[in-house]
C-alpha cells in the first residue's frame, strides 16, 4: 500500500505537537453543573478528551521509550493533581486510565493513593442503572438511567487496568460486568454494530444511531481490555464473539478513502477521522494478536492511509467530530461540527503506533 514507517514516525511526532497545542477558542460554551467553565479542547484541562489524549501519549511513550514524553505526561498529572481534581463522573474518570498505566510501568508512589481513592469512589459513588451498569453522568449533564458506548472506554478500562496492576480483582470483575451489560443493551443483534445509547426510561435506543466513534470506542476498547487485564475465559470468549460480529459489519462500510462515516450505515453523513483511527487501531491490533483475519489487517491499513491524509502540517488531525451528546434523531449526528480534539489526536497516535508494527519488517507479530 506504499505505507512508510519513516513517514508514519514523522506524523507521530507532529501529532504530539498538535495535541499539546490545542486551546479552547471559545467556540463552544458548555458550563459544568458546578458552575465552572467546561473546556473539552485545551490540553491542560482534566476532562475526557484530554484523558484519552494522555492515554495515547502514554502508549506512544511505551512504544518509543522517549524520555521527553514521559516527562510531559508526569508533569501534566502532577500539575493537575496539585491544582485539585474535579467532581467524579464518567468523563472525569477518563484521565485515570493513562495514570494507571503510568503507575504500572513506573510504580511511582505519587500516583497510587490517587488511583486507589478514585477507584473506590467509582465503585461506591458512581450512579447505576438497573442491573448495575454505570449511568452516563458527565460534568455538564445528568443522564439518569442511560447507557452510552463511551462509558466503557472512560471508566471500565480504568478499572480493568488499575485492578490488574494493583491486584484488586474486584475492579477487573467490575470492568468485565460493565462490558457484558453494555453489550446486552447496545450491541444491535440485527447488524452487529452498536447503538450509541440505551435508556431504561422507555427502554429504547434513542435514535438507533450506529454512530462511528461510539463503535470505535468498542473496537479499540475491547482489544485494550484484553491487553490491560486478565478477564475470565467465558467473558473473553463472549466479547470476542460480539467484537467479531461488529467487525464483520464494519468492513463492508469502509469508504474508498479508507475512512468510515460518522453514521456508519448512512452514505450521506460525513467521513470522520477519530472513529477511522480507532477502527484502524483495533483492526490492526486484533490481527496482530491473532484474533482477526487478513481482511482485518487490510482494512486497518486502508484506515491508516485515511488518517495520514488528514494530519496537517501543524500535526492537527482534521475532520474530527466534536464531543457528541445523545441524539434523538439521525440528523443530530450529521450536524455535529468538526473540531480538533485530544481524542482525535490520541486515536490517531494509537492507530499509527500500531501501524508501524505492520509496515516494518518482522514487526507484524511483535
């Protein structure tokens, strides 16, 4: 396909610069419930886009061993923790995933008390629906009785990662439970794709949107779950079946460019790069781990081409949809504006870091 490891590495360097340079220009006004200003763009803010961003940077540090990345990451967490952590919710939990991986690798004593305290609060304080799933409460809105795809990436992966690293098996078991319950209500048995959300109030899937980035949280998240923690064989086997059904539905929906559209099964919706990067990462990683077919790898490499084509000279990932609330009709998703974000940068970092393993000689099974 003409992909070059050298070109990919150069784009990875740009992506880091692009992420750390993100700033909120006031385009979106989304105040938090506690009266503070919501900032879902600036690199310095403790929120879910930045949390996903930090996880991407940490994965890149682990892949490259770059000391400057490690210092950047440690300084970010140190400054944010010293300034005081925000109110606990699904989205403010996202930065804890990266911190758990950082602690696992370094065993730095600064981080474990923070991780333990947050994990304890997630288990005891986070709102729950029927059957014990986490309600998708966020900084600026309470979403009672609602399940969203995003929760698995923002909360369950943290519990799995930290539970495995710390020996707290109850956290890994809770993560497994969350994946199972969310699969029950969000995986579309008819297509294999996932709906964005479910509400127990009326018991429906809202607009029945098969939303791309929500699906990408699942593709990437399931593979990271298996990577971050030892889940029981029955749970892993079940989730692999759900994942395979999803991928089988995704492959025919990939556009000629290598991208996927923001509504996966709607040709009139725009091509969206954060989801494309998440799918590319998951497909390539799944193939490398022996869980997928050569078709997974081929589609993943096509996705890499689309991601590379959407990174500008400043290292900013283009054609990324802004944070997406729950839509009650499909037009809502078609109208989500484009905005560079930390998760767009991070998912692209994950995708390109995985891609190097497939384009360098002998790297495919590394």
